[in-house]
C-alpha cells in the first residue's frame, strides 16, 4: 500500500517521522508525497502550545476527508496524542490508530496489528479498532538505533542526542509530554552520524530540548563538547551546529570547542526567554540577568565573529511595564544577530497557567510588535555590516528565474535564518554548483537575506 506522511511541529518531531517512514519503507510500503495517493496517512502531531494544537486538529480533520475516497487507514502519533490520548479517542472516531510517544518502541507492532485485525474483522463484521484497550509500555530508553529516511534534502540532517526535558520551566508542557531529559549513548549517536555521512550529508544539526544537558544523566557530567569534537572527526561532515543551549549550561569547555574547531559553526542559540529577574524566577529559569549578560560577554570575547540567536516570551503572567521596558533595553544593548519572539501561551497543566495577573491578549500582541520592530532595526544593522565580507556558501537551490543560486552560510540555520542569493553571472553551471560550496562576497542586502557574487 501507499503511505503518506505529514509532520507537524519541531525538528525533534521530524526525526520521529523520519524513523516511521524508515519502518514503512523497510517493510516494502511505498512512500508517496500526495495525500490523495495514500492508502495509509500518518500524521505526527505537535501539542506544545494552543496554535500547534489547533493546527494538528485541523490537519487530522482535513486528512479524514480522504477516508471517504481512497485512504483506508488514518494514523495519528506524537505530542498531541501523548497529551490528550483519551480525549482524542472519544473526539475523533475517524482516526484508526493513535500512537503515544511512550509507545514508539512498539510503533510497528501496533500498525501491523491494526491492519491484520482489520482484515480479520472485515471478513466478519466491520467494527472500529479499540486502541484505548491497549496498555501503554514504559518510556523508551533510546538504547535502540533506527535507520531513518532523511527528508531534509541532500545536504543536512538533524541529529537528536536526547529526549525530553528536566528543566521544568513553569510555562512549558514538554516535561509532561516527553518526560525528563534522557541522553542517548554517545556511541549510538556517532553510529547514526556515520550513517548520515555515508548518505552524503554535509551538515549535522545536533538537537535536544537543552543540548547542554547532554550526558549528565548517564555520564555524570555534560558531554556536549566531547560529542561535538568526535562528530567533527567523521569524514564527509563539513559543518556541525547545535541548537538550544540554555545559558546556565554553557561551559568554558564548550565555548573553547566552538572557538577552536573549524567544522563547528560559530553559532549559539540561547533561549533566554526574558531578562527581568522577577520574571525569570516566576518562569523557574535556572539563571539570572547577570549570568545571562556574563555568558554573552564571555562568548563574544572568545569568539568575536560569533552569531547569537535567542528566543523570548512576552506577556508572561505578572510581566509589568517595567519588566517589559527592561527586556527592550536589553535587546537594544545586546543586539542579537537573530531573535525570535513568542506571546505567552497559557497551557493547561503547567504551573504558569495557575499564576495570577494573566496578561490581556491585546497587551501581549502590542509587546510582541514592539520587540519585533526593535529587532528589525538591529537585524538590518547586522546584515549591513556583512557587505564586503566573504563567506563560504552552501548552494542548495536555484531561483525560479535562474538568476540566482540560493544557499546559506555556516551562520544560517536552514528553515529558520536568512538565505544568500548568489548572482548567476553565467560562468557557472547549475550541475557544478548545486549542493556544493562556493566562496562568495556580499554586495547588498534584501530584508533578512544577503545578495552576493562568487569570488
């Protein structure tokens, strides 16, 4: 049968989808990109914040329409299922199988069981599959090594080094969905990285909810710096980056590793969320304004050409005008190269949802707009400072009109950061440039992107 996949949410979720695709492919199912051609539709959901939950439900209902045509089975997995399992079973009878995260160890067993039982039942009387009667298994320990199907193209792949989170920020539902932080064994991560390199992957994007916690649970100390060094020794891997490093976990060893290793991107994604100490305390963050400023100064002093990215939350319960003004001042002074902002989402079951002084939606929106307007000015300054500088660019596409090669520098995360549009002046063939590196000089900017020429 033909199988179609829809993956929602973060890159960590995408890896789970790629594992599921690999399982179907290894069992001789045909993977299709068009939902209309699928006999089986698999949706991997996100359940992190309200907007993600709405997107997931709408996608499920949309895909359920295909069951009236060709599709035989609709399977839903992921964070939304883990968080609202019983409710979903009652609310969405269109779905044939719900798979929770803590059932991933038996994911294929459940899929096979669904199809086999359906065949048997159809020979008798058509009935629905009562998945709710199945008992969930314990959380997987990540001792397994899965061969997955990379869906991000020829050049880069995500490499998950841990699951869950133990930070217990008061606004975040991830610990309740994914459980505490569990590190994968280093040898298994390196084995997977070797496999990806053999497939031609040039860039590894190391991810976890908090990469700086890697190894603490199984080795007694953070092993992120050591892991990055070992990954850099793999032949064929040219770029390595790691995403989401909480400020309190950034060590001198990690900074030195990033500074000295040519394969590791001079890039720190530090989700600080706020800078007011009173708000940080209410968020149960394990840091302070002083510590955050100190870490940023230390990184910039050690790595002058570093790119710093952060994410912020505005409108957290109890955020005063003074707290917000303090945050704006910090943004203007620090001048992050890249910055993302979220309006606080009140998530049921989290401690922050029970806090008094919830902020009105209009106030949250206004504060969000102020932050983005402030950062837009800073981003323009950052981009303008790159005019005249030379960068190694990985070319991944060609513009529709053929006038530009489209790529990224080592300082740009795919699908998140800006692009480099390299003018196609006719002296380079597409087949020679695509999926390869070129030296480029930046000559102008456009919004959040760079425009350059080959040198």
